C-alpha cells in the first residue's frame, strides 16, 4: 500500500517536538510495509527556524518505507499572524506542486493544523483520483479565534467555508478527542457516522533504564530542589507567562525550581520578563532531541502542561501529558475539560485553573507538601492508566484499520 501524508510540521530524525506522526508512520512501515511519502514544510514548528539547505524540496529517508520531502515555506512564518498565514499558504502550494511529482498513492492523509493544507488534499485527490482522510489535531479555525490570533471576519468566513468542504470531501474524519467529535457533529450533523476517534497516546519507548537523570540534575544545579518542568512550544496559546509570574511570587522557597524547555514565538518575551524580575528559580533550556526527552523527564519531579484559558482547549489532550505519564511522572495541568478529567480519573496529578496565578501557586505548594513516595505513587498511577487506555501501538492498529477501510471502500 502507498500513502501520501501532508504534515507541515513532521519531524526529521531526532528533531525535538511532538512526534505523533513520526511514531505512527514508523509503526505503519514496520507492521504493514506501507510505503509513505511525507510532505512537510521547511520551517521547524518549535524553533521557527528554516531547515537547511534552503532549496525548493529537500529529501530525507526516515526509514526504508518512509521518505520525507521538505517543501519551501515562507521564512517569516514566526514573525506575526500575517507571516504565519503566508507561511501556511506557501507550504500548501509548494507541497501540492511536489505531490504531483510523486507516484500515485492508494490514499492521502492530511493532518491539521493548518486547515489551509486541505486545499492541497482536495486538489491532489481529484487529480490522482484517490480518497483522502482528514485528521483534525486542532479545531481550526475555532482554536485561532479562541486564542485571539484570528479576528478578521472575511478570513474567518473563508476558513469556515474550507473547513466544511474538507469534512464533505474527505472519506473519513479522524479526531483526537471525543470533544472534537461532539463539536463537529453538533455543527455539521450530516457528518455523523463519518468520524473516528484516535487519540494521542503514550510512547512507552520513552522509558529508558539507562537514564542520565542524576547527571542532568547535577549539570543544571537541580540537586536539593523540586523541579517543575514544561516541555514544548513557547507560543501564544501556551501562555507560559503565568509560570513566570508564579516563579516571581515563590522566590522565597529555595527548594522550588521551574524549568521551561523548548522554543517558540514567545520565548524571547518570556526571557526578558524573567530577567526583569531577576528570577533565580526559573531556567530556560532550548529544545532537546527526542532521544534525550526521557532522560530529562526522569530528571524532573513534576511535568507541567500549560495553556490559555479558552473553551476550545477544554477539548484537547496535549501529547506532553501522555509523555509525563508514560515516564511515571506526576502532572500539573492548567487545562480544564477532558485533560483535567484525565488527570483526576488517573489520580496522577493536580489541576490549576488557567491564568489564575494564585491558584497555580497553591497547587505548587500542594506538591511541595507531598513526600517523594507520594509523588512516586502519582507517577505509577498515571503510567498504569495510560498503559491500559492509551497505548500508542493499539491506537496505530486502529488507524491502520481505518486506512484499509478507506482503501478497500
């Protein structure tokens, strides 16, 4: 079977960042010998940096059945909202142009964000005469509206029009959460029965018995401290300024230490604010390779998942939460809705109301009162829960079943 995947932010080998599709394509390749051509942009999602060399299309062999092509994307992607829209559109049309040169697939898969890439899928589907599957990892344009990034009414109408066309022309719609399914079915009841839920999952390969946690703690001066770490994008939606403000108010606690690991549009502003406050209890670390993530998670005490306060984010499962749970670490979330419910049901961490600095500080102090054994128990609870309910290999098998249904349909 042959597959073309449109994924603007697909990672190269050992790139830092979320890797849902890197894991899925690897599994598809090994288990079913599916040959996959991936079309990605050449701007890294986390860092905003252009991936060299700067040519129209770069090729990288991920494994024997997975080939990654990076197509030209506007370099001003991370400058402002207009730059981001131009970045989305440049990838949309450069990836479509490249897709025309590839062998005819049996199926096309597109994964959002951004929704603009749906234009490529619709056109290629018609040109090649093959079906496509739409995966909704982010409810566009609703999430952009919720975070205040998108306010232009004309552009919004265009995006809502495109969203409907994508749902209509796709053979199957894959969503990552039950809340996404409910949202789409409530707004577009004609698509009931077309939607499948395949959530984010836990990657148990992250667990590594030869951890370097002790050396990492020593290197960064974390010994004799309880470390609260965030891994991931430093963007508008993540609103990490609430961590900066909490760190400012908790400076008198010498055993509390915050770490922000990753890159993004807001990182420089966050660093400037931390310098303004002269924070000694907060540390920035650049994005780390995927193969080192387990070591860093093992080195911390509590993993944090932070997002802005919007109704849209009540519908998401951040992948980093599963990473913390699969590495047996307790979790602090400022995300209401299904993520909060997950943490409470698994009994693996604590919830703080987003953008409520006082509540955030109280949760940190609650963790501080726990013994190491109590933290360990929360981590064990989370591991058991995701092992029983969110094993990524089982979810990949479900995805393969959907692909076969579409191809054979």
